[in-house]
C-alpha cells in the first residue's frame, strides 16, 4: 500500500486468484456485449518494463489501475462488478473467451476513493509451468493490452453486461537468459601473463521448458579491480553454437571478472556470478 492510499478502506472488488478467475472467465453466464459504464484508467503493467519469463517459476508483474463505477453501483458492493487487465494476441474477444493467447489474471486489492471510484493494485499471474499460457518461443513477442469489464445483478441471474476493451501500448514478453560464472584460469596468475576466461549463455526454451544454448550472441566481459567501485568492459565476445564463451586477457591487478548480456527484443538481460583473480 502506498502513501496515497494508506488508511483508505479496502474493497475486494477485483479478482480473487488466478485459478478462480480463469474459471469465472471461461464458465461465466452468457452476457450481452454491451457498455458496462465501468471506466478502467491509469493502467500500468510491470512499471512499463518488459516481462521476463523462465521455464518454471511463476512471474507476477506488478499492476495498478483506477476504476470508476456507473450510477447504481457502489464500491460498497464489490460482488456486483468485476474489472481486470489482461494481455492477449490476435482477436481480443476470442482470446478472453477461450483463454487462447491470453495472459494476466491475478490478484488485486482495491482501495476505495469514494462510493464510485477505487484505486487497485496487485499483480498479474503468469505460470510457464502450466504450459497452456506460455507454450512456444513465438510467445516472446509484443502482446496487446486489454481489459475485461462486467456488471452483475443484485441477486441471482446472468451477467448484466460484459465488454472487452483494448488499451493503447503493448507489453513485451521475453525469454529469461542465464550466464555461467566467468571462470578465469590459471589461479593465481602472475602479472602480465595471460588469463583464459570461459562461460556459457543459455536462455529459456518455452517448447522444451528447459534452458538451451544461445548461439551467436554478443556478451561483454567486465572487470572490477579490488580498489574500484564499478565494472569496466574489457571486450565483447560472441557465443559459439553451444552458447559457450571463451577469450583471453592479460592479468594486471587483483579483482573480479564477470559476463554481462544486455538482452534484445525477445530475450532478457543476464549477469554472471563474479570470479576473483589473485594476481601476483
């Protein structure tokens, strides 16, 4: 909870858990596709940054937005409305109704601003291990942003109104990358002698759900001397067909080596663990 909404009354208006929501999306009573009158605004997903996903760990990108309810509906009664953002590819209605090329249901808490307005915050929920959300490396691309809006009756009965709206902008999904430690040999080494640095770059494969070698990729070799506070790039090295890295440098001072990969439009960044070298 941030300072702007601290102390305001919370309403459980928007979404319970990903599993519950998925059932509600796919099994909801039929509703006419008509204007609900709900306004979802000021939407920010993952602080505007790409979403990086591995092969098994659940990723929960932080998400926040505002909602304004139509006349006749109040934040005092959250069971009568539902609003949430999602990511999709292709046709928005097909994605939301079928769950195909559809990502993002999660848990949100809404803080009441007044009887008709609330500030909501929480996180989307993306589980690569489910294998029906992320199942192809082609999913490492730009996804469109949509919102689902619904109104429910005061008692039992079908959904009163339902609509899916597109939102400007997009979100980039990227495959997580990993760098092995910058292994330097020999250790220790005499000043002025050659050091051999090795490593390996892999990235998530969303077809096999394992990390695989990332070939023909440029990785920076960096060094920080013992008395320095920052790393400096010594050279750039390209991975071979197995994702392996190998290069040589001249030993000059005690310090730490590491590899850094800066990512691209389909792959996230990665920084290896450091290897300390004693130069004598």
